[in-house]
């Protein structure tokens, strides 16, 4: 079976779905292909912090109703060290805020809205292969429900994640990989417990990093630093809670509420960037082309920023015949990607116990935290990065600085 559309999108994660909605708003046709089932994609628990720009974009597209009802608006975060917590008031420093709302909830909203708006999403596709994107006749071959299909399109957007087929489809020698593997991981749990604080707590302790977060008024999300070689089976619920309470010890006696552990997993930590983010008529976005350690809460937000720039480029091309935005897509996005990489690396390096580190390393971290929490200038720098750097002027910014 042969199909035709303007933009073929591979992957129904936040990047692919958001791109489809942005294109729909511009009157540009797209078809989304997803290797997994709808239930799998909607149940895949990932990040939960939305930058102000991401929130604004969801609202502008008319898909933010449930987020506004159920999302948790946060105006600050706590940085903890030496058993004391220090609040960074992000709204006072920047006029902006963050919203805690799970990535899988965003995906649910985007999928339902796509169906309501008539955006075509094909789930459970198999044997996906990208063809012809180095010329002027791209196509995507795939099987669905046992039938062989071919989607002919003007452009392909590879939004299928780090392990997807889009990036590996680009010929050898085109892409350069930049990567850092961190010597620690995160053990994360979802707990059936009402959050005991209204905002996130990042804690640097002598036993290692810990993070207090939440997903709803009744579910707490908690993380603790562990070795990459840890076996999750060796971490009983009692052991996890004991370690969390030890790391969150503070002079005022605060601690997370304890509850039934609903889910637990270990997540490796890496920084990864592939350059360029485009080749021929194939454009990469989101985790397909960059990964950040979760300490800076940037992963999903970077993916959304990518596709906003890409959608602007497609709109300029289809409406005005101007291909400059598409030609500059990679260089425009990479400016923001590398700033997010820097911020995520900095947060990670400041808050985590360094394996085999010495007393100097820990004292340096404490001095950094002391500076950030006592200097208005340093606190504002953290806050403006955390709430999100601008994405709405990406094309104009590229012209201003002469990006080529």
C-alpha cells in the first residue's frame, strides 16, 4: 500500500507528537509512525518537569487543559547541603516558573488531541526503513497489521529516540558523536505517598545525591545516586527508604513521606550529542540526537524546543518558499542544546558524590552550592536555565548572530 503526506514523522514520543501538532496548526500534513503500541507509549514513565516555554506551547496549541488542572506549578526549588536547605525563588528571579506534569501524561494528551484533530498515527509498525532522504524523493517503508506499506513524503523527521532507526540510517562519516558517560546512575522510585514538600529538593550529602520530586498530590517521585553496576533486585523497599532518609537528613527534621513503592528502576547517566542534526531531507529531534543527564530537567524540554524550530522551518518553506530555517535547523538547535548540556553537566557535577573523589572535590562542591545559594547573580543564572531558555525567537536569533 502506498501513502502520501508532506512530513513523515518516525516516533510518537513528545517530539514526534508535538511536531505533528505544530504542523497541523500551520496547515501542513503529517503522518506519525510508532513501533510500539499506544498503551506502551502512554504508560512509559519518564521526566516530569516542564519548562515555562513547553507549558506555553501546549496551551497555545489547545492541548493544555488537563495539564492546567492536574499539573503542579512550582515557583522555586531547594538546594540542600550540610543538612540545610536553601530555596531558589525562580519566579522572583526570572518571572517564570516550571510545572510538574509527567511526560507520559503529556503523551496521553497529545495522542488524544491528535485523534480529535484527525492527525494520523500508526502504532505497532514493524520493519521501518528510511529511503531516499539523500535526494528529493524520501519514503518510509514499514509493515503494519501484516501489510507492507510505503509512505512517500517531502521530508522525514526522526523523533524515535536514542535507540531508534533514524540516526543509524544516516551514512557513516556524516555524524560526529560527543559523549560523556558518568560513573554513577539514579535509582528512582514512584511511591504512593503524598509529597511532604511543595517543591523539588536537590540534596548533596556525604552518602551521595538524592532528589525529592512528585507526580501528583498523592504520588512522590524520589531518586538516589547509586553505582552503575547496581542490581535493582538487591534494593529492597526498606533499604531504599533507609538510604533516602539518611541522605535527606536536615536540621529541621524534614523527610519525605513513606509509602508503598509502585515502581523502581535504575537509570544510567550520560551526556550525548550527535552533530549535525540533519542530513538531506532527514531531520533528527529529541533523544534521537541528544541525551542529557536528568539533573537539569532538560530532556523532554529540549525535544520540544527542537521541533518548534523545525516546525518554524517547515512553515516558512511551505508558506513562503523560504528554506533558510530548514538549512539552519541544526545550527540553530545546537546552540540551545549545548547550553542545556552545559547546565545539566554543571548541576550533575555540583550535586553528586564523585566516586573515588577526595575531600577536595566535596569541599569544592559545597563551596559552589554556598555561592549559588548566597549570590543573587549565581541564583539567577541557575533559575533562568532551569525555567528554560527562550525558544520562540530561534530563527531571529540565528540571523542576529550570523549562524550558518
